[in-house]
């Protein structure tokens, strides 16, 4: 294993991956991050941890996918996670946009109904006073 990665660099990568996972779990605990959105972050953290603990996995997976350089494989994995995160965030934003549109339409309908009721009440008072 020492010929694949320098031990002190591997230790730094393991600590970095554990810190990353710790931040995600902290955000989950403080309810700053919802579980359904944190899944991709947790998966990426565990993949980073596996790559840091077992660097040979990167070499084997690189060979399987015919990637010439292990660093290119790591960039490919990172790019895949970034695209998944962007896709999930786009889906969430699209859902929120639809909900906002519905809420705006409902608010406009309620405002119209209130105006109609106020006008009807005002007309009723005018007719009742005369």
C-alpha cells in the first residue's frame, strides 16, 4: 500500500473524509439539512473515505473503466457526484417553484373573494341604511 500513496497523505485524506462526514452528520442533527437531500452527500463522503482507506480500489476501478490515470477516475467520480447534486437541487427548486405558483394563485383567488365579500357587505349596509 505504501507504493500507491504516501502514508501521511493517506492519513490526511482519511481525516478529511471523516471531517466531511462529521459536518454532514452535524447538519443533519441540527436539522439544517434534510435527510432526503443529505443522502447524496453521505454517499459521496463514504466513497471518499473508501478511496482514502483503500487507494487500490481507485486503481482497480480505473482499470475496469479503462481510465488511463487514477486521478482522472477520481475527477470522473467527483464530476458524477456534482452532477447528481445539481440534478437533485434542480428537482427541489422546480418543486418549490410549482408550489410558489400555486400559493400565489390561491392568494390571488382569496384576495378576490375578500374584495367581493367586502363589496357585497358595503352594498348591503347601504341598502339597509336607506
